[in-house]
C-alpha cells in the first residue's frame, strides 16, 4: 500500500478532476507483478494501468492481490468500471485503503467485487494509509461530500504581515524557491481564483510556469461589475494542449462587457449576491458542479477577507519572508472583531523552510462568521 500511495502521488498534477489513485498487483508468491496510477481524465484508472503493466511483463493476474488506494469504481463514467476489469482479470483479493465518497460508488465497488467471489479487505478509516489516501484527495472528498471544492488560500508576506508596499510594489517579497513552490501548489489545483482588483493592478497570467505540469489549472475571476480588460494577460496563458477555462463570476447586466469578454473565450457566470457583489458561497457550489476539487485562491486583501469572513476557507498556505516592511497592504481585511475568540483559528500542520522563506500550511479550525 505504501508503494500504491507513491504511485498515487504521481497523479497529483495529472488526474484532475478524477482522484489520485495508485494500484499495485502482487502475485500469490509475493512478487509485485504490475503497478499504475490514474491518468488524465478520460484515460485509464490506476487498476487498468496496473493490469496492463502485468500483461506487458507477461505475468498472470489470476489469484493476485490488488492493493488500491481508493475503492475501485463500479459505474460507467468517462471510462468503464474498474471492478469489472479486476473481476475479468480473476484477481483473488483486493485491499482498499479507503472507500470512494462518490455517491455513484460509495461502497458499491466493494459489494460488486465480493459478489464476484473476490475477497475484499478495507483498511480501518483511522489507518495511516487510509488517512494518507484521503489527504491526497482532500479536494475530491470535499466536492463529493460538500458539493464544493477544497479552498486553499495562498498568501506571501513579510514577517510583519505586509503583502505589498503602500505604492503597490510587491514583486518580489519572497525568494525564487518560494515562488516555484507556490507554482507547484497551483499545478495540483483544478482552478486558480483571483479578484478583478488583482487583474487590474498586476495583470497576472496565473498559470504554472516555474514547475513542469501536464495541464494548466482553470482560472476563476471574481468580477462583480465586469471590469476585466479584454486584453488582460490571463487570456494568453497556454493550456498545455488541454483547454484552460476562464470563468468570470459577476453580478452585472452590462451586455457590452459580456460580449467583449466572451469574444476572448471567457465563460460569464452570473452569481449576484447582496450589495451587488458576487455571492461567494453560491460560486463555490457552482465550481463544484464544474468538477473543481481544489481551488487555489491568490487574491488581494479585500477578497481574502471576504472568503475568511464568510467561513469559506479550508486551508491557508502562507509564505513569510525574513524581512520587515512596515506600512502597506495586509494579508486579509475583515472585522473589526469584538473579541479575540472571534478570530480565525488555525492549526499549523507543516511548517517548512523553502529557500530563505518560511512556509506555513494551516487548516482553518473555526471562522469569524461562526461567532457572529
């Protein structure tokens, strides 16, 4: 199972919106005879790749044990059910790290295998391998159980919390290694989100350039009044041979602006909320319907504050540079709070030095909106 999880991690930037899954086939004599991981959406799943690998090696799969990091699918989606392939291969046993949260599967895969006479072992849900599999697919589990993506908010600041000087200069607070690491986190996400303020101020492409990736994440722009310029660089980002969608959520009825942005290939999605702003919670559920598992937020302090204030952030990815910058833009604007207990509480999971900068990955434990 440890090897199966290593294989699953190879699908980290590849398999979206499908989960990252690995599979190892072991012969009755204990030899590993085939292995594989999930390919791009529409391509083979991990079990199929492992079976093909065994066939290429000239190995028989009859009586073999399949170690799989996620329950084999039992439904026809983009590909046929993996359960059927395992049954046809006459494997004798399947060991599964964790069940699939997809309601179309959710235990049905295990039942189907058992009905075919295949022994099935499901690891306890507090087992280390089960926890690792769910962690690797945190966005897929979020989309399947909550109907919305896992929201990871990325920020970079000085040690005193300044993200840009008062004159707007922000490039670059952190070093090369931290910026490349940030691109690696972009690469694993289904979509990158920013606000129109960032588009107007920085004209970013928000693609993945500093690490290799087989696919580019889609782009989401929160733009209540459709101020995104049609010549913005975000429309120029390559898709690595795959379609890169640009979804603009708005609360406007400006048809001229709509036409100009549609002509650049953008998909305009009305999502009006209170005060003429985009309704963020509704937007997240819409992104869930568009098969976004992990949403990587790189926005300004106002939009960051709105996400945090409304309790919509699951995780914070924060890079702190070893410098003090004083007055300037802050990480997030929300509040003012009346009590310290009303703040957003975080659990820091993996502090790590990335070059000269400190990276903090922290899970949100509560949020300000819960206390109001």
